[in-house]
C-alpha cells in the first residue's frame, strides 16, 4: 500500500524559529507513521533548507535551550517543476541522494518567510500540494493592518486602531501621540507582521508609548496601536470544510490572566506563571454558538484555507475579533490542538486532518 510522503517543513528565518522547531518536535512524535512516510526538512535562521533528523526529542521545547535548526551541511534539492515531484538531498560530501516523490508538504512555519504566503507561493510554483493556508489568507493575516481592513469590510467587529509606519513616527511623533491618545488611556502596541507576541507591549499611559514603539519597530517597519479592550480572551480553532463543506469551529478556549499583564511569549511557550489556558471555556451555550459562528465567518472573510485560530475579546458589548493566525501555535500544549482535543479529535488525528485535506485538494 502506497504511503503518501509528507515533507514536514519547519524552522525558518523569522523570530519564531524556535517555536516552529518545537512544533516540529510535537508533529514528528504524533504523526501517523502507519499512514505517512515522513521527510523532515529544516530551514536554518539564514534560510538554508537542510535534511533534518527524524528525531522528535531533538526539537523538544526547553525553556533553558530553545530548539533550532542548524546547518548540518546537507542541502535540499527541490523538484524542478512541471509534474516532477522528486525530492533529493545533496550531502556534505557532494553526493546526491534521491528521497522519492513528495505527495504533500506540511509547512509548520511561524512568522515571516513562512506564514506570510511566501513559502506557499514557492510551493504553488513547483505545483506541490501543501497543508494550511494559501497565499492570500496567509499574507492577509500575517499583516494585522490589512487583516483588520478585510474583516471590517465583511462586517466583522475589530478593536479600534491606528497604523503607524516608521517614517511617520520619525517625522511626526506629536501627531502619532495625538492619534494614540484618542484610542484611550490603555493601549497595546504590536508589530504589524510578527507573531507569538514578539515585540508586543501593553501601554498604561502615553509616557510608555515611545519605548513600546521602539520595541515594535525593532520587529517591523509598520506598527499597530490598538485600544485595550476589557473582556474575556476567547480563542476558537477553525478547520477548512472537507469537499466543499463549510468551515468547522471547535469548542472555544479561554486565556485567563492572573498576574501576567498579557499573554506574552513566556506565558505561551515557556510555562511562565500568571496565565491559565482553559479549554473548553466555561461559557453559555448561546455564547459558544456565537463564537463558533463568528470564527467561521472571520475565516471565510479572509478566504481562509486549511486552518486558523481566531482570537476574540468577549466584552460587555459583544464579541470583537482580535486577530486570525493561519499557522497558530501547534505544539501539543498550544490552544489550537487543545481546542480540537476538547472537541473530540486527538492531536494525531488533527495532523491527519490537515494532511488529508491538502491531499484532497491536490
């Protein structure tokens, strides 16, 4: 029986390299080896594609030493295009080995050069099927500015914001401060095109704005300043419908902050105190229905494909979408898998779902 070959693609050039590598550890451990032949492909921080070890323990999430892809001297030789799908590797001694034909690529890349549509365009050019988002939804949701515009156009509520480019901040800081003040006393400042809360700050008063902008501009030339909304932080996992069916939403989860200011990188991935992740969230049935419906609607609004995590604030005035993430944290302890596990799907079954959806699309 033919076992589809799955190229698991991870690492990458973004600031979320280590989280992508940790996700790979979880995926390599859980993927159904009886159904798929697995080819682990790492991308170093410099953008070099290498053939990695098929060893989940190598990429375990460890706060003392975050996992990463290092250059081991191998080089992946991608198919030449057309109908060819043969993958090869050039070893450090110059010899070339045939790895067989690829059936599907599973890109578990977070951030720029992976979650932003660039790798999707590369794979489209080579005519290689892949799981997850496509070029458009990946690019839209990577850029929080354009994501908000797309959601607003479909009537999906989003938090009030202003977008500031570095050139304006350099030339008109007083104007930026005036725009920020109009959004309220407490604000969030975040890079437009980064994830995992990298470069994000909570601003309690305008005196903290300059430092917050400096931190965000270190990640991106474009930054969002948003009103801080008061409400419960709710997240729902969405999967593309199979064979033309509508998108499906999981039971919602909730991020409950106890002593932490917001759900930052340490709280998400390093086991930091001050935050509880609860899935399923304790909600009224009517709220669950509304969250699932709005999550699917937001997914459709950006032409979602594959998967997304939709993050909300449940405020006194109703639901507000904070953002969509087209390659959400996918470690076994991340919210996206936890929501589907709470909904009756195991971590391994979730990986199978993503791969089989991509194979059906091929």
